């Protein structure tokens, strides 16, 4: 029997290196934060004067943001920014978790809206710096998420349609980059479509202020099916695709009336058959996709056609529009990024407004990760790479700060696979112009 080496047992461990940086890639995000002038922006916009914990909101918001960028999902995880030399690659003082908890609890609904305005202005500045769509078509996906919580002490948490205790935030993402353009925390019992019209109006005003001047298209699932929302989109000159519930009597009747010769085969699934057709429902274009299994054994489980339908005002052929609407699923990548190992994996407070502010910090962290990796590139690369991948390659880089002939140098590990990418990104970010706070 081969003897197992015990050399690893001889490794001693000490935690005494003051110049070690746990997440050296925070230098990238910190550089972008400085170029966008975010600390001064938060200080000028979020006015918590006179409230306990409300002083210097800029450094407190950015401490939370950088902790989430590094993978933090609890307020206590902000302590990673205060270890070793990590604070020296940040453009602000890293605050203690106890201070951050008090700070979040100082928020009211109005203060959360001020923080939302910060996220919107950060979007405008980043797009002006090269991340925006300019005159290109802007596709926006709107969806909701369920943020599960444990226990009954979190204000606003409730059981919704999924029978899960938690919150039910509303999110809008940019389809080609995964940026979260707008987000709103809602109580767990909220209907999926609740507040959609106002959310859409605020969202479109935000992206237009940010510089989007091309055609806009918004995609919704059936939970948002509402004539009021469609009317709002028409008033604001925005195209749409909006799924409908096919078990509803009206759409079901329209689908049944489609002539068999109108169905067109599409390449959709290897185990079945799929076809697309279109008709009119209440004067609007209704695209219908039907699918069924072709395997003789499985077909016994679902012998009939299953239908999926959506309303649209796009003028492309039905097959193309159906393929376009199916890409709405990319919104789930952003939702997963917000949840897995990041801000919305754990909603930290029992206070609803504090959790709403935490959501805005998570959104800002999510966008900063994407901008740090792609801003000012033509064309942007790896736009829909999940944040966990960017965090592994660019953020979670161990490093040590040393003084080389009077120049502070951050030394990373030899043979780091993504060292050249890190260097290119840092060089590009340092070339961005400084924006006023």
C-alpha cells in the first residue's frame, strides 16, 4: 500500500501579513468608482443629515458595494475590506460592519429613492464613458425575483405565488450586457405586475437621461400581461413582446381559430416538434408557439400540443420574433448573479427600507463588475459572462503591496492565467476621464 505524503501537515499558518490584499481586483472597481465620481455623488444625493448613522453616506455605500463585489452576502463580510492591505486599494475608508448596519437602518422610503437616483446617475456616467448603447437598439428585459428569507422577523417578507417566504423585487436588465438598469424592492406578497406601469415610466426616463436614443424594445413574461402597461409603452414609443396566459379564455379562443396550414415548423427541441403561427387578439398581433414530444414513450405523458403565446408590435416575421422573445431568458443570468454568492443571496436586515437600500447597493456592485470588465471596449467582450467568472478571474486575485523605489506596486501571483486581461483593464480604466461628483 502506497504511503500518503504528510508534507502538507508540516505547513504552519499565521495571519500577520499587513501588506497582503485578499481581493486585489478591487483596484479595478475602485479605479472605476473614482473615474465615475461615485463617493461625492452619493454624498450629494443621499441626504441623511440628522439621522443616526447617516453621516458620510458615500464611503458607507461604497464599503457595502465593494464587499458585495468581493462576494459578500452579509454585512459582516465587509470586514474582508479591513484585513491586511486591502483598504489601500480602495478609494475610501472601509467602514466597520456595525457602522454599516446602523447606516442601513437610517434609510426611509425617500432615502432609498435617493439611492436609486445614484444608481441611475452612475448608469448615465458609465454609458457616457463608453458602456452605453448610443444609437443602437436597446433591448430591456423586465422580470421579478423571489428573495427567500428565514423566519418571520423581516418586515415586508411574505408568502407569494411561489409559496416561498421572502421579498419580490422588480428588475429590468439590459439584454446584451446583463446590466441591471432599474430595480425596486417589493413586499413578498406583491402581485408580479404590481407597480409595473410606474416602474416602466421611471425606467424609460432613466435610460433616456443616460443617453439611449435608438429604438427600444421591452420583453415581459406572462406575469406582467396588462393592457395598461401596453398602453404606457405605446405612449412612450417603445416596442414590446409580452407573454399572455394561454389558459385564459380570450387567447385560448384565438389560438384554436388558427388554421392548420398557418403553422410553420421551427428548430426548437431535439426530442419534439415545434411550430409557430400568428393571429390577432383584440387588435394586437399574437404570436403562438406550440410544442409536443415525438418520442413514442414520452409522448404518452403529453400527447397534445402545448401552447405559448405573446403579444407584440414588432413587424418582423413570426419565426424571427418568436426567437427574439425566447431570448428574454437571459434576464435569469442577472438575477442569478445578484443572488448566488452576492448581495441578494441573503437580505440582511429586519427593516424593509434597509433591505431596499441593500438591493440598490447590490445592483451598483453588479453593474460595476460588468463595467470594470467591459467598459470602453469596441466591441465589448464576454458581456454576458456571469459575475462569478469575472470575480474569479479579475477580482479575487491575491496580491501583496510593496514599495519599489518609491512606487507602490501590487504584486500578483506568478503565472496568474488572466494577468494580461487584468493589466489591460486597469490601463483602460485609468484612461477614463474623471467625472465630477
